[in-house]
């Protein structure tokens, strides 16, 4: 009998966890900012309207997932992406959204044209 606690996580579950990590607007915004360049916590706070404790929680989620890493320099911590693949994933998501919204706009335009024909 195999011990379920030692069996590997199925790929679909690992993907679901990854997408759950992306399921919060603050985490998305942090990743977008870190695509540009590494940021200190104070820079992230300036760019995102959030209280420090909430930002800390969201950064912890991203760290646990392995998407960001923080480097301490005295009292300051600077965060950066752990992989260029994270930036590629975020850019791919932007492309998917662009296509989906474009398709919806085309449908919206068709509906408008249909109602003006009547």
C-alpha cells in the first residue's frame, strides 16, 4: 500500500496551485512591477495602494510559490522575479486577455450592427 502523503502531486494540481497564486490582484500587480525591474518593499508600497501588512502577506504567498525572492540590504528588502518564465507567463496572460476581449468586442459590435439594422 502506498502512502498518499509521499506520492507526487499530479501536474494538474500543481498548475491549479500556480493559478490560485495568481488569483489576487495585488499579487498580479507585484509581478507586473517586478517584470520591469527589482523593487524594494517601499517602492512596491508606493506603487500599490495597500497597507504594509497586506503587502507582506501577498509577498509571502509569492515567495512560497517560488515566483519571487527577496534580498535584504540593511533595513530594506528588494524583491525580484525568480525566473524570466514568470514574466513570460504574465505576458502570455496579457495576450490571452487581449484575444478574449477582442473577440468580445467583435461580438458586441456585431450585436450593435444587428440592432441598427432593425
